[in-house]
């Protein structure tokens, strides 16, 4: 059992992300909820994870599925009550699972009482909690764009002012330059720590120190000062795990974020590897260039080794399903899901599994009028206006929409995949009769049991946590292979990320190694389609 009071315990941990709306409904209203999560804790314990990153469950008008918070200290009623949340924290802890809450500190909902007050007048004490600039109706302060489309400025005629929003109009940015705002946020975080929450995921934390007059959003000059203050004031316990979402982080930045002295955060989510298969905007997908991906991973592994800490992930609620994106969600769905899992779980860092990834859930084919997510809906409108054909737009949405990750969890082959007894808020993927938890648990060769073994290996062999990283065959377009080396131990991970057979010469020293894991029966010098092998060597043996 991990000692979760100690700094760094998360280096041996694996986390599991729950998107509550789509995980498990318990009362038939078609929305996932907290009692539903409690019901599934035994399942997560079987998988072996140490913590749950819970996407926002706070009171919210749900313009962005909870990333628009109207009360940080209350639970959204359809998800349950505060008592349900306390039960979840307690029941999870009993199973060795920590609850990591998702804090949206960059913005609130426009329905948050702070913003309602702020709208009342320039002299209102809450006015300064948000970012305002004077202007006239057709002349915004500058042409900054919001992440979800349109201008980043919204005019309020009663005030003759614009407010700044990096995301949707209903997500006004908080003004971190006001010390009262920061104090409110710290107090709120302490409220949750006192309830037993053991860590936090910090939404777009690299964007809090914005300076709109200088067109700065991420990585503002005051950013790391604010983060060090946040860490001191809100996260004094060495055992609290904190993971910041930082799309802007390069390796130099990540070293600061995850400095081993604990002065900032435990680690960040960086996304460099997830942007290699697009040209310009994320909607413009191009095939993955494997040598580029390997170079990227090699650099992150090498540069953070010993001086920072990586997070490891291929999926979350904002990304399409990885088996559809980089694997083969048809003939080799099972093999490719395992191959991709072995590729990341063999590296140094803390792995995160997104709900459904552990059973190889896939993207969902939908029509344009079926999309729910505001980012996708805005993209469709914008691209239509710019003259894209519906066929083009549909191809982008199917490949990249966040909705691919947000269909209900597939538990069994009963109606609505066992997600709800009512009408699901969002359609279940049609492949649930084949791809579901019950089927996966029955089949010893399923993706689920492969993940279970991967999680176990990280806990058994220190080399998974500590080893250095050496990339083999950097230019190979199909094979991703690397060696990890730690005191007295070595590990070889080989992944054939293609549907072709490929010859592979096992490095001589590993010929006497012990095979820890694979997705085919033990084989010779030829790697089969999407084959992966993990081989272990203890020095002197
Ligand atoms: O995402 C931050 C973010 O930058 C996203 O807009 C990202 O670029 C996009 O989802 C890629 O498709 C976080 C949350 O994870 C996301 O769900 C929220 O919508 C967003 O912040 C606003 O809070």
C-alpha cells in the first residue's frame, strides 16, 4: 500500500479519469452521478488504480459540462448531494483509491454569484474579480479570440465594458491579479482538503496569469509566482497530488512546474505528443508520423529524468479515443489498444487512464446534428460560414470531436450498455454489445486484464518508475522500442504500431531476459501486427 502522506507517492501510482456525466447513472435520469461511481468502486479496485481524477461535479449550468462552475462548494444536484460526495471520498479511500478533484480556477460560470455581483456596477466589491476593459459596442479592446470560437471579449451595455473570456461567453475569466480572488480560491481548496480530497487536477492552470492588453494568455510573466503562492497557501501537505493542465508547457516549463522541491505542482499534463498529427488547428488531422512521436517522447523522458516528473496519457475527455486515433479500431482493436497501452505505461511518469480506455472503447460515428459539445458545435457553425463542405466538417468532427470520449461508459450488453435505466443524456456507442466491461472481465485476454497487469508491473519493478530512457530505432516508421535502465534492472519495451509483420532483432543482452507481458503468444524474430512485448532483465542473472 502506498503511503499517501509522503511527497512523491504518486510516482508509483496510476490514476483513472471519470467523466461523471457519462460514467454510471444510479437513478434513471439518464445522467451519470456520484452514487453510480460509488457502485463501481469495486471495479476500479479490481483494475488496480490508486486514484480517481474526477472531472467537475460542482454546481454548474453545464454550458461546458461542469467546466463552468457556479458554486465551488456545492455538488450539482443531478450528480447527488454533499453527503454522496463524502461517501464517495470515504468509500474510495477504504479501497486505497484517492479522490482527485478537478478545479477550474481560471474562470467561473457567468451564473456564479461573484459574476452576478460584478455585473451590478463598476463599484461593486466583486467587479474586480473579473477582467474588464472599457469599450464601445462595436469596438472590443483588441481582436483576441476565444478558444471555443468568436471574440474573447463580451460587451455588457449596462456597464459600457467588456469582460474577457478565454473559453465560452458563459465562462468569464477570473482576475488573478486581485489578491482577494486568489484568497477565495485557496480557502475553497482547503474546504475540499478538509473533506478528505487527496489531490487536484488544475484546469488550464497555465492560463491564469493572462495579460490581455499584451495578448498574453498562457505563460504570463506572473504565472510561476502565482503558482508558488497557490502551492504554499493551498497545498501545504506534502502528500497532496497536483496535476496542472498546461497545453503551453515545453520541457523547460515542465521542469519548473514539477520541480522536485515541491514548490509548484506534482506534475503537468503537456500535450506536445497530441498535436503531432494535425496541421494547424486540431480539426485538420494528418496521419501520425511515428519518428516524430518517438523524438518527442525521447526528449520529454530524457529532459525530465531526475529533475521533474511526467504525466503519461493518450486519452482524456477532450481527446478522441486513442484506439481510433492511433490504433486500429477494426480488426486489431484489442491488439492495438494493448500495444498503445504498453508503449506509454512502460515510460517514466504517472499514467492516467480515461474511462473506457481500459476496455478499448472507440470513437463514435455520428451525424453533424448529433454533436453535443460546444467546441464542436461552434466549429461546425464557423466552418460552414467559411465555406467548408459538410462532408469535410463531418470528417473533422468524427476524427477529433471531444464527443468521441463522452459517450456513456459501456458496462454490459443490456439496454444502454448498463449505463442507465432511463434515456441517456448522450447516445451510447452502437458497438456496446461487443465492447463492454462485463465481456472484458470474462475474457482473460481482454484489454482490461492487460491494463491490470501493466499497473501491477509498475508497482513490482522499480525500473518502471526510475529507469532512464534509451530510444532504439529512432527512424523506424512502425516500431517504437526503448530500453529503461535502473540500478540492477533493465527493461525492454517493443511495440509494432502497424498492421504489418516486422522483423525485429532483440538486443543481445535481452535474449536471456524474462518476458513480463505481451499481446501474442511468445514469438520469434518477427513482430506480428500491433504486437508488443515487455522483457525484463535483472543484472547478474
Ligand atoms: O481544456 C483546456 C483547453 O485548452 C481545451 O479547450 C482544449 O484545447 C480543447 O478541449 C481541445 O479540444 C480544459 C478542459 O479540459 C475542457 O474540458 C474545458 O472545456 C476547458 O478547459 C475550459 O474549462
